[in-house]
């Protein structure tokens, strides 16, 4: 790397190869002897608090990079979830075949509430972005999932009320009545879990498809046949 020197006699500036560092020689212009300085390495010192890797969220210095915590479901819990899901399907089908849910608003609402919370949790664990989001866990996750559950059940109730009055079976009518409720579901997921709108839409769509299928298993028909809760 060239060394910039200034002649003390004529004040001219010269660029000298670093191989002449520490030596002296005459100025090409006025012959005044110029002393070439030694090579110097520029070292940037980081503040002491960052010397060991910076500070964590608590404000304390850390000795190594902060590792992201990735939420993983243990195998026994995963098996329990799968077994519980299958049991819910069979129980819903049996009770639906027996006509237990027909014209029983309270039991239908309770059933919807019971399946919504685990579906909200499951959808969140599938869709949160490991690269972008730190996953919610523990009490905070359960509170947010509870709020989202209440919002989803309220959306179903609202759709049931308006659908029973305004749905005619035509596509344009379905789009007019159903679209606002789908948007509300996506916004609820966005607000509860910090999703973007597209991911929130996927979360609500996953929940919607499962509950529509459960509605059919419960003996209440498909959603386009009888617009009732679940």
C-alpha cells in the first residue's frame, strides 16, 4: 500500500511504495531529505462490552452469538396430538351419526370451542417463520392462542347469523357474504401471532377447512347446505 509523504522543503506531496518505509531520500524537486515513515497498521478497537459478542436482550454481555430458540414438539407429545386428533374425528362422527348435534346450539358451540384452541396452536406451530420470528411459548403463547380462539369462534357465529339470512347459494353471494369473514380471520391471526397477512390467511384457512369437515362429520351437512354454527 503506497505511503503518502510531504516534502518539508517545497511542500510537495509524493506517493512512495511501502518498501521504502523507514528510509530517507532526497526530494525530486528541491533535494531536501524526506524521511519516509514506518508502515502503520490501522486497528479498530470495539468497545469492551462488545468484545465478547455484544449484549443480550437482558442487557448483559454475552460470550457467544445468541442462539435462536426453535420450538420443537417432543415425540410423545406429537403422538398424543395425532391420537387425540383421530379420537376427535371418530367421536364427532359417532355423535353426528346419532344426531346429537342437530338443533343443539349449546353442544355445537361447546364442541367448536374445544376443537378451535388446539387447531389454533397447531396452525401457529406449523406456520411461524423460524428465520423471521422468535416463537411465542408458554403462558404468552396460550394467552394469544386463547384470544385467537375467541375471535375465530366469534367469526363462525357471525357467519352463521348472517349466512342464514343472506346466503342464496349463488357464487357472487358467497363472495359478498363470506369474504369479509375470511379477511377478519386473517387479521385476527395477524394481530395475535404477528403474522403477515398472507400467513394469517393460511392460518385461518387451515382452521376453516378442518372445522368445515368436522361440521360435516357432526351431521350438520356441508357449509353451503345449512349455514349453522360449525
